C-alpha cells in the first residue's frame, strides 16, 4: 500500500481515538466525552481567556462537574451551566459572579437561555454567551428610571479586580500585549459576518477591520502613556458617541496614512458593530503583539477574502521562514516581493534583517534610541513590495505599520506590465536590476492567463518556443504566445528586477520543474541563472485552500557573460509540512530541518538525505533539465540499491522489458462525451480503476457501434493490465482484464500493458502485484508532474524499475495468490450482476 494510504489511515485512527477519548477540560483537567466539539471550541477557549487574559484563578471557576441553576429560589438545582465564575474560591450559590453559556449556537437563542439562568441566580453580576465564534456580554445594573434590575450589553468583561464601570477607561500605559490575537479577530469577523447589515462579503468585512485597525495603531502611537486612549468604548457610553469618536479618529488617520487611504474613504460599519470591534481590541497594545500573532490574526479575516480563482493563497509561515533563512538577506541588501499579497515574506525578511541589526548594535554598543532609528531606516529604505490588488496592498501597509513601519515601500501595481506604466512614485523606488534579494509566491493558474502583445513582448517567455530534435534543445521563435500563465512571466520579471548576482526564491507549480512541454522554461532559467536550491513541497502545503503541488526554487542571476560549466545544486524533498490536508496542525514539519541542512551545506558542501542532497548541473542537463528534487530522491535510489544488494531481487526497468520484447505499452482513446450513456459497454476512465478492480459506470457506457469503432485499435485481451498514467491521485492504480470484463474501451489517460511472451520470471499477475509495492509506488510518484491541470507520468513509466524476486518459488507463490484473488472476485462480481439483473427483470 502507498504511503498516502497509510497516512490517511493514520489520520482516521487519530480521529477515531479522539472521538473515543474525548477532550481534556481546561479548568478541571477531567476528560469530557459528551459535547466534545462544543467543549473544545467554546468552553475551553473561554476558560483559557478567563485565566490567562483576565486573571481569574482556576480555583474560582467551575466547569466539570457543572454548576446547576435552581428552577426556583427554593427549588432543586436543575439547569447545568457551562462555566461558572465565583467571587472567590468559595463555590456557593450566593457567591456566583459570572455565568457563561456555550451550548446555544446563535446569538438570539444564546441570550434567551442566558437570561433564564441570570434571573434565577441573585448574586450573579455578569452574563456571557460564547459559541466559539462570537460573544455577548451582559451586566446587571439598575434602571435609573424604575430602579429595577436590568441586563445591558457591555463592550467587554472586567479583568479580575476591575470594576465594570472602568471598562473603556484605559490609559495607554495600561494596554497589554494580546496573547491570542487570532481568537480575537476570529470573534470579530464572525460577529460582523452574522450581524452587520449591508456588509457581508469577506473583502468588505476585512476592509472595515483594516480601517479600524489603523485607527487603533494611530491611537497607540500618538497617545502619551499617562493619557486616556481615544480608541475605547465605555460601559455607559452611547454607541453613537463611540462611533463619532472613532470616525473623528479615522479622519486623522487618513491624513497621516494618505498613502493607504483616499480622502473619500469612510467607515461603513454601524455604531453597534463599531462598539463590538472597539470593545474587543481596546485593552490590547496591538503594536506590541508578537509578529507571528499578527500574521495569524490577519489570516482570519484576509484568508476568506483571498480569491483562489485569481491565484491568491496564503503562503504558510513555515515556508516563508524557510525561504528567508535560505536567502539570508543582509542589513544593507535591497529586497522585494513583486507579488507581496498580505506581506508575509517581507515581514519575516524584515525581522531577519533586524535580528542581524540587533547583533550589530550589541557588538558596537548602540543605545536603544539609536537602534530604533536604524530599524526604521532599514524598514523604509530596503523593504519593497508590489501587489496589483489594492486591498492586499493596504493589508501589507497595515502589517508594516503595526510592526514598525516600512509601509512607504509598498505599492499597488501590476508587476507584469511595462515598468514605464507604473506610477511615478513607484518608479522612484523600483527599477529593473536594482534588487539584491527577491522572494515571492506569484499568482498561478491556467485560468488567469496574461494576454496582450504589449505585456508579452517584454519577455522571452512571452514568445513561442520549439524543440529542435537535431540539437536536442529548445529555441525561441519570433512569434508571440496568444497567452501565458502569470507564473511563467513572473520568473522572467523576477530575474529582471534582480541585480547581476542577486538571489531569489520563488514558489512555483511543480509541473514547471518536470513537464516535458515546459522544458523551454527550464532552458531559459538555466541560461539566465545559477540554481542555488530546489525544495519539493508536499501536496498538503497549501491545503485546504488548494491541492496544487508546488516547489520552492532558489536562483542566483548570472552576471553578464558569466559561464558556469558545472556546479552543485542543493535539493530537498519535504514530506511533512506541519499540517494535514484539512489544515489541522501536526507535529511533523520538514521545512526547519531543510533550511538548517541548506545552511550546513553552504559551509561544508555535503548532502545528507532527502531533506538535503546534492545534484550537479551536468546531471540535470542529462535528465532533460528536470529540476524536481522528488525526481532525484536519493532515498528511492538507496532503497533500490539495498534490494539489489540483498541478492533476492533482479532490478529491471519497463524500458528494458520493452526493448527485450517482453511487454508492450499502448495508450487508450477519447471517444467524446456525446457518446456517453448510449449503451451498456463500459468506457473505462481513470476514476473507474481502483484496488485492482474496474468499476462499471452506466453513465459513461457506450453502444455496440462505438465499441466496434475502437475494438481493433485498442485490441484489449484477457490478462492485459490497465494502468492509470494521468489523473491526480489515481496515477499508478491498475487492474487486470478477465474473461468477464475485457469487452470495454479505455480512456486516453490509461495505458494497456501486455506481457508479449511467456517467460518464467514475469507474468501478468506478478506484474500487477509489483505495481502496487511501496518502492514502485514511490518511483511513480517521483516521476509524476502536473501538466496543464492534470498530474501525469507521461512517458516516464519506462524509467520505473521493478524489483523482481529471483526465487522462482517466491514468484509463483505471489502470482498464484494474486490470481486466486482476482478470479474469486471476478466470479463473485458476475454472480452479483446476474442477481441484480434478475431483480430488475422480476
């Protein structure tokens, strides 16, 4: 079975054990087996907030067993409360301070349930509804007109020892760094999405949060430590008054950040929504938040606003760190991200450069004030970014402003158009051949092509190329492409932006590094640059957003007339990326080790294993310029060598078997979807082959006329093996034809493999088995690349090596076992089909 199969089973087992064992309660440490999801996503999250952010002691909080509210003052304890906070460690009915309800999923039902509890507990002062996504805070106070107790909404809940009346009365010096900014932003986004009228699109919500975030940043920077902040919402304040104060603050923001906002920009949120956002953020010092915390928080509201259809996806933080560590920018190097998105690469690059500056400051004895000045100078002078999306450019400016400015180097432009069309301000900062370091994850996809002669003619890769069979090399023609995917043009634009000798790291779809038809791109790269490193990233890297397989390519631009005959290239294959395909964190992450191995390689020029090995340029040129590390994975080669050394196996490639006339490989055909469903003869597609079985799909079956048209051409016979050559996760699947299912037509993505002559060391059943063993599956995976949108093995099946057992008895044992399984299953299927036919006819 494949590694992927075992991984999915492992995840399934983990999930099942999680369901069985439940979740550990944050307060009591007891195991909770019922309402696990609610407890983990709401009860534990809010309990942690009470303790770690608001300062309440676990000894004054009760979760498990649940505190119960009496049905009447003298009645029995009936209603269970999710979280109960007492005034102190005395857990009695008359000492309840706060009740937290987490069971009801929506705000309306949550408030209704909460008020029932609150009105039955005389001592309670604070009520909270929290569903893991948004919240409602209530405070018991007397109605000034009637003198009766009423429950009013408040913007926040007090810290331990703080009066409710003091909420919103913060001096700047009292603001604290946030401990879980991501949770705060999650809460804000979910509330706005569900409760704000007229602003429901993710991008609109994100824009409003950006506006308020700049107000918060401006207020923190410009308010003296002893003065009260302007960005606040008090308990007794009218929501309209809070809105008026924030709107006034935004007018000042627009003046100071005129490179971010237009004069006509306004805050569109209603007063109550503004109070909600301000209430959540007012007690924090956002500018003191940890950098990763800000990045995580930004992903909450930017992530849903990104348009995957336009190739916009977040680059995971561990990938960003690896790229910056391997490029290792110096404090005096100019760096650019020409597709900067939300600024992830630039922020980490700036931090990397600042850390070097800090060491220099320590060595030279700089004062804190002088270091602060040098940090700002570095950020504003050396950090540059471009993005064609004005919203994302604003996000990056906000990000830069939070961590210490540098926003002046961020521009909203289309990187791929002629630079002469850029805004004059942009051209003052950005020119071709003026950057030392470049790092980027450009938008990519066949669905967002770049068109137009004015853009394409700037690039060699904007022209059509042809392969010269005589010279065995790619040559550029003088004819322009009709269109070109942006990632291809970005490769050339990035090299144009670099100084000679400059370094770059770029995320690219995997196919560019291995596809036969993309050979001209690799030829261009090898002509213009030296390959520093290539890191193969697992399919899960950008999941759950997209399953696009990617690699990270590191280049150094050649100097004029520079010729390099041969040199070592660092390569690595990452199999784990810190999360699974659903985006859930896992402990295994190969990226930190790969960056460490690269830095080690720089010093001693030695490779280690798949997480860091060396190839040389000559080997690349001899392998059709393939640049994919996965293709050269040394662990596969090592495993094959060990099998051969054991003396138990003979290693034979498909190409050898073809040359010796032992097997033949033939491609299927496309019949056109118009012929689907016209009869009962199966048209077998890649999705119909799995676990050595051919699935009969009536929806794509064809009539006798279509079958006869392809019958002789395909010449399918009993014991032919059908092998999936193209098509996502299905590549490598195989099945064998029996007397019962040989009357079929096969799709063009399927190969018919036939044993041409009897030989005692290979028969169809043994071959079917060999195609499924791990070492063969690993080879197939290593040689599969995405072409257009479909993963394909292309003609590289010939390169796959089969370890055939030398022991004749072992071969016969395997073959007979597989044959028995196939025959039994085939006969069972036929019995089943006959039975089903009887049912239909009866």
